[in-house]
C-alpha cells in the first residue's frame, strides 16, 4: 500500500527535472500520474517509463489545451485530486531590456497557467471533499533575483495565489501549498556564476529531495497555506516550513 493509492495526480512540466522526479515519486506511492509537457511525444516517452502513468500534452498558457488535458485525464484516469503546478519558463533579461513579449510569456506560463489548471480541477476536488494543490515557486519569487524580473513577478504571483486559495478552499477539504526548490536544473543554470557558484558550494538539494518534500505536501496530514523551502546540508536533508 502506498501513501497515494487511489489518487490521480497531474504534474505539469513533468518530463524532466523536478517535475519528472515528482511524477516518479508519486507513482511509486501508488498515484495514477498524468505526465505533461508541451509535446505529446515527450509526454508519452516519459509516461512509458513511469508506472501507471498517462502522457498528455498541453501548453498550460492555452486555456483550451488545459481544458482538453483535464477532460482527457478524467476520462482515462478519474478525477484529478492532486495537482502540482510545476511548468515554467524563465528568461534572463535586465529590466531595461525586458520586452513585452518576454514579460507576457512568463506571466502566461508561470502564473496564468497555474490558474488555468487550478480552475479546471477544483470542481472535481470539491465534489470529492479532498484535494491537494502545490504551486512550485523559486527564490526569485520569494526573495528576488537580479535579471529575472518577469520570472520573479510570476513566481511571486503563484505564492500569493496559493495563500489566497488555501483560505478559500480549505472548507472543501482542499489544501494549497507552495514548494520552493533550488535543485541544479537547466533553469537554475541560467543564473550568473557569481550567484550560482556559491549555491553549489553550499550544497544544493537533488530533484529527488524536492520530490520527497512535495510528497509531504499532498499526504493526508499535509500543512495548508505554507511555503516550503527545500534545503540540503552535507549530512542530511532538511525541509523548512515558513509561513511568512
């Protein structure tokens, strides 16, 4: 018996990095996992490697595509009662060089995309009287990162969205939290060396560390309305709860 037996989890942006690790960890605990990316080939390829998974492509910035994805998920797997909003894009650009297109793309995927998926799955969660939503942010969204204004604004938005929905949806048995990881992924590698190298020297969590903390946010006794930062020391893994 796994901790997530009988649950259906949609993990957006789950064909690589932290999203894939979360999909694999949830599947190991018995969840039926929806693996998602923008392309069906990539989604299917990873889904074939994850037990009991289904690959469904959708650009989360596209509302019609999200609706189609969620409809197919319900038809093939049942009601989605766990949602991890992990899909994201980041463009490094100083504010004076940031274009409207770059700004709009970041908001569309990171923030509006999260709203799209939440809005589509919440009715089913309400009907079941149980649901878990995890929005993935970053230090850019909670502390700011020079050169990533659009990304930081969008990721800060998903934190505020989660705090609001944690209060709005708690009465329906739905908990909403935020995961703030810092694993060495392709996105983190965009940081300038003067920011990235000290982080590596201090020791970064692995994607598996992040997935383990994500699991703790979707089990029955999960917290509600929290930002959880994933950290790693040389000798042990640490998850630190922070309500501020």
